[in-house]
């Protein structure tokens, strides 16, 4: 699929209900259950890790959509295979997965935040390891019709450095931050994301 074709197909299904599938509803219910279950155990640190990654995820997806608006092509697109395309580069299924990714991977964090893995702080090592895993997996996705790296210079290494490292570094370190810092970071990112969605998607219709 060439770049103009991928872009046109993605924009053609953007927030359209034509491809909706009912499996999105149980996926959403599962995400809600996961967070409610963690809250019942008072795992606020894990919840902070999950929500912080999700807020960073939305920030990057909004930026990708703005790149689409101003340049004509986003860095990545989802032209097919999703039940509901939220923004040009993310469907409902991917977004729901990212909503719990930080929480899931916080489960493997050692209790001691200062412990080192191969000489590297374990929080940073696990963040980089997770970022590498997701970047390598994205190579497979980019070989399918459902996910397109639009520019030839955009691939697993740029994704690793500029997208997934920020995702997981914020998430893994947020796990240990004081509650007030966690709330400030997550709340600020939430406010920024909502404001951008209201302005750029709702009012201006750019994304």
C-alpha cells in the first residue's frame, strides 16, 4: 500500500461507525475490570504507571494526527483492520491495549527501585526493554495492511527512540513518584490532551 493510498483509506474511515464490531465492548469492559480490580487492592502505584503511559500515548497520537493535518501524511496510519479509528494512527483496539500496558509491565518491577540490571537502574532497564519489544513487534505490524509506516525513514529505530522509550520511561518511573507528583503529571497530561482534542478535533476539525 503506497503512502497516498494508506492516508486516504485511513482518513476515509476516521471515526466512522461503518466498520464497528461488538468485540470492542468486551475489550473496554475488560480494561475497566482491570483498573477496578487494581483499585480494590489499592495498587495505586500500578494504576499511576498505567494511566501515565496512556496519557503519553494519547499525546503522541494527537501529535501524529497534527503532522497528518499540516504535512498531508502522518508518520504512521491505520488504514484498515480496526473496528473504530479514533485518530489517523490509532484504532480502538490499540488504544485499549495501551490503556493497560503500563499497569501490566509495572508488575515486573523489582521492589527495590535502586536495584540494577546489568549495571543499569532497573526502572530504566525495564523501560528500554519494553520499548525494544514493542518496536520489534511493530515491524511485524508494518508488514500487514492494517498498520503503515508512511515515510521510508520512519521505522522501528525511530519508533523505539522517539515513541516507546518516552512511553515506558514515564510509566516505569511514575510508579515510584510521590502520589502528588503522580497526580500532577497524569492530570496535566490529561488536561493537555483533552484541550487539544476539543480544539483540534472538535472545534477546528483538523484531526
